[in-house]
C-alpha cells in the first residue's frame, strides 16, 4: 500500500487548533499554511478546499493568493505539530506491518506480504482508512497494488479520502489514458522530449519500443518504459529495528454484544500478534486488551505474564482473562484490539523449569504452524477453528 495524508499540514494544524479550543475548523474556510508574509519568498505550503476553489495553488506566493482571495486566512507552519501527528499515523500503521518505508512526513509505503493474515489487501486498506479518520481525525488516500510504483500511482488518483486499486489487470484502463506527466518518477525535462516523439500518454510510452527509449534516454529510458508497463521490483526499505510493542486491532462493521464472539476475534488477533513476535524472535511480558464501545468510549486492561513468551496459547489465555474482567454484558463493542509490550529477545529470555516443561511442546507447535502458513498461505491452517463470526467481518484472505 501507499498511504498519503490529504492536505497534511493544513489538516494537522486544524486538529491542533481545535484541540486547543478553537471554534473554527480552518479546513472549512478559505485558508492556507504559508511562510512569513512579510518576506517576498513567503509561499503557500498547503491550502483548504475552499481556498482551492479560488484558484489558489500550492507553491505560489502568498501575495498571489491574497489577490485571488482577499479574505484568505493564513496560518504559520509548525513542524513540531506535524511530527506529532505523523508519529500518531505511523504508530497506527505499525499495528499492521513492521515493514514501513517513510517516503515523507505525510506518506509511506507498507509491505503487507506476510501480514495480511485472513484479510485481503483491500480489506486491510479499508480498515486503515476508516481508523485514521475515526481515531486520528484526518483523512488519507490509500493506493493498493502489487508493487510500490502502482501503489503510489493509485494513491494519486481522485482525492481526498479515497482508496484506489491499481493491479496489473487495471493498468491499461486506469493508468495508460493518463497524461505522460502523471507517471511517477518522470522528470519535468523529459516530458517535452517525449511530446516531441508524439508520446503524450502513459499508454503511448508503454507501447513504444523499449530499445528506442533506451537509445534516446539511456538507462532512464528503460526505466520509464518499465514504469509505464507497471514493472517495478524495488522493495520497501525499512529500518530493521526491533519493535517495542506489537499489536493489532479491528473495527467491526457491526457492533458485537456477545463475549463469545469477541473471544473468537481475540483469538484471531492473538494468532496475528504472536506470529509477528516469533518472526522477530521476541517474547512478550505484558498483554494489553482494548475495547471501544459504539459511543467511542475506550477501555484498556493490561497484565504482566508469569514469564516472557511468544506462545499463541499463553497470550490468548491471558487476553481472554482480561476481556472477561473488563467487558460489561450487553455492551455494544465496535473495536477490539490486542497488544503485547515489554518485549525481549528470545535468546535473552530466562526460561524457568515450569516454562520448559509446560511450553516446550507448545512452542514447537507454534513454529510448525508458522512454517505451514508461510509455505502454503495463512489460510492453510488455523487454531481458531470454525469461528462463527459474522461473514461481514473480513478475516478471509
């Protein structure tokens, strides 16, 4: 996926102002984020939709913006605020994958290859899209595809607050009709040269012989031909830092009041979380369960484990205990989450005699199950059994 915050600087400024008592949502009025107006170099960094309707453009001078809209409201940039909200976004995204490449302060690539579990890529995108809006208060565009290039192209389709797919079978209809200037990674100086070759759309470029482009532009010619045909083998570049905590949550399409169904969903979450623990060669000391009611009231309970573990069985049992302690009967639940913290590397964990006798067999089972899933797909085996979850809850890959 490629996740791109819509109008990040203005949206984040608006949220900060509302949080601090402002009665005006600057996203709903003609407004811009700009530099020092007293300087001739002051430019528009971000604009509201209302400002856009006046023809105001990003990167033009504030002086030009004022001519187009004399009543425009100007607010200073504050990168401390932007970093705060960017961090919140990346913390939420880290619940879905550890493989995140930050492309800028407000956009990133997510490699979901080993993290889909029982969902489709599109299902995960819908879940993230909804959670960002409801939990963080701003919106994102998400591009869903099989490689970084196509995901980036997809996220740049219609904005704001949209999810777009661009799979290989959609390239001809969705990408090829676009102007050549829309191709990601194509330099501005190259565009007029391609126009002179009668190459005006991405489709025109894709259908041009690769050898002709290579002769004209060298390696770059080969690359832009590949991009026009949706070919991109670059990997998501992420830092290999051990996570401090691992979690996952799901916003339910329908409120649930039966604790038995919540336990079934919790088991699926436990399988996802412990799989990631074992992949990172980590063990957890603390289990945390989160519930959100239909009225957006959050409750969290956490408890320390007797010993560090990555066992699905042990962590699920502790999570189920916490759920029973915190859940009030007949309370409609819209979100349930599971998180493990206070992680330590497996080889550094102290193994007691009790743990050795009780969990050695379970650990071997977990490892075997992980290998089967990695080889044959996550749906090939599940300890969750036949979970009687409403079919609308998309756990199927």
